[in-house]
C-alpha cells in the first residue's frame, strides 16, 4: 500500500481518482488544488507517490510544481493530463522518476502506471 498525494483542482476528478486509488488499496495522505499548496505538502510529508494534474489553478502548473519538488525530493510523480501535445510531453520527459497517463483516467492505465513507478 502506497501513500499518495492527489494534486487536482477539479473536485469531481479528485474524488473519482481517490476512489480508484482506494480500490487499489492505496492510502491518500493529502489532496491539493494548487501547485503551490502541493509543493509544500509533498516536501513536508512522507509520501510514496504524487498523482499530479498538469493544469492547475494558481501561478504554477503541475510540471513546474514537480520541478520545485525535485529540488528536495525524488518522489515518483504520475502526471494526469487531458493535454498530451508534444511540448507537454517533452516537459514531462525532463522530470526524473515521472510518468504520464491521459484523462479520463481508466483503472487499468492507473494500475499499470502505479506499478511502473512504485516498483
């Protein structure tokens, strides 16, 4: 069972993701709606993985938040996005220990990505 922080600004998406993670027997230890809040929470808590939306409310996006986290921790990050253009994919490739899946999140895609990042 992994300890996971969900970073998602859409409440319904966050709730659906939380339910999928619980069905996969993971523990949700935090939920942030902004990148700024997420960076603080991730750095302060002992987590096994961060599930990060890319487009977030606030001044930073999820990739910028991941770059900030990388200054302190190498916690695996699973990016979730509805936008998989070449520029976004390249920015994600520059983040170590990260993977991306598309929205809408399907249980099997989530399960495979978690397995990849946690093992």
